[in-house]
């Protein structure tokens, strides 16, 4: 039997606990998963949702418990966590849940890491969290590899070349080396984890109209286009630099498997507008699999029962599919 997926608690005052319970109750997650969290905090939420909990002592116990209850690997909170009221005192525990999920996956005791939303400000204040987000922290846990953030849904995949930096810093951060590294990692991720033998990449320009031959900026001419030419010479199927405002309609999307954009909102606005509920955050370039819902802690609806678990369900199912592909690939390589 395959190992279970490890789901970190996220901010306990957010919607993470509720959507974890709802994902299990939905019956739409075929592969067993377990939540790393505090059973005492979860108990009243589970009672209200009609979900049974099963405390487990090890990740290997999750599969046996999963059909009848949501398995929980206990990790006690430092303070109470009323819905919508994040407490920095819980920050070290939130970080530990992520670290533990990664450690279990790296040890082969879990199939993949799935993370619930966190509050980066609370983590910084309560635990000295020095990372802009999950992506960078996971890369640190993996030994300092270069991470690539992908947002994926059934109708669109996007990868921002620069991630969590101020918009004013983007032009200086968009280098040929970064574009080339991001494209290579993305292409390999599509081959390895999505089963796409020859990925088609579309790359946005930085400026309006992709610079319009230099009339609106020269980054496309001096940085982006030369980088793409080198990637094509390596055998990548890659289009661009393209005007971002015409990349995301249905006919354009049919021509590529992933869109690379120059900055965060250039890519995340289209996917969240087109398919918010089913979007999944995937970190490429890691030695382990990591997915997450593409939304935040949603404090405004935490505790109300209104949180939609669809993105978490999609994240769990995508992590399971990616794990299966990696296993099949390893088996094929050994056999060959």
C-alpha cells in the first residue's frame, strides 16, 4: 500500500482545520492522508462537522485509520486558537508541522507534503520566520535548492519567474540566468510529475505589449529574448516573449502547457480569475513533492463552516498523482 500524504496544520486560527475535515468527509480524496495538528483544537470542529478523528502514533498508521476517521498525528498548540484570531505564540508549532511533514516525506514514511495556509506575519513575530513564504522555507529544508512556484488547475498552469518581491524590484531581478533556470526546472517538473513528454512553454514579456520592439522597455530585447533563444537551442519548445494581455484566453491556452510570467500577479491573477476553486500551488525543483491550496487563511470566514475545501482536495489529489508518477518512473528506471 502507498504511504499516506502528510498535511500540515497551517495557521490553526484560519480555515485549514475546517477544510482538512471537509476534504476527508467529501470522499473525494482517494489516497489516505493524515493531518499534523492538535487533536484538542480539532475536536470541537470535528464534532460540529460530524467527522471522527483518529490519533496516530506514526505516519504508517494513517492508511489503516483513514477509512473510518481522519488520522491526526498529534502536535500540541502552545495557545488557544479561536477562529480568525492568529496568535504568534503558536507560530513555532505551525513551523514544526511543516518541518515534520517534510522530514516524514524525505524518510519515505509519507508520500508527499501538502500544506495548509499560513500567516507569514504571525510566523515572523512568533518564530522569527525569515522566509517570504512556504516556497522558500521548503527550499531551505531541502538543502538550499532553487524552488519554482507553479499554480496549476485543470485549465491553466502558470509559473512566475520572480515570486514574493516588491513590484519595483522586478525589473532588476528578471535576469537571463533566472529565466533559463526557471524554464529548465519547469520543463523537468512537467515531464517528471505531470507526465508531459515534450512540454510546451509560453513566456510573457515584462512590459506592456512585450515591450513593443523597445518602445515600452528593452528588457524583452536585451534579457528575455536572448535567454529564450538559448533554451530553444537546448531543445525546449518555448514561445515568447509574448504580450501578457493576450496569453490567457482559451485559444491561446491551447497552445502551451505552462505559462511563465515575469512577476507574481502577472500569472496568479489569470489563474485565480479563471479557476480559483481548483487552483493548486505546486513547488517544483524539490527532492520531495509539495502541493497546497492556492488561497490564504481566510480569517474572515474561519469557524463559519463556509470555507470551500475544493482547492485542498485538488492539492491532495494532485500530490497523490505526482507521487504515483515518481514511483512509476523510479520503477521503470530500475527495470531498464
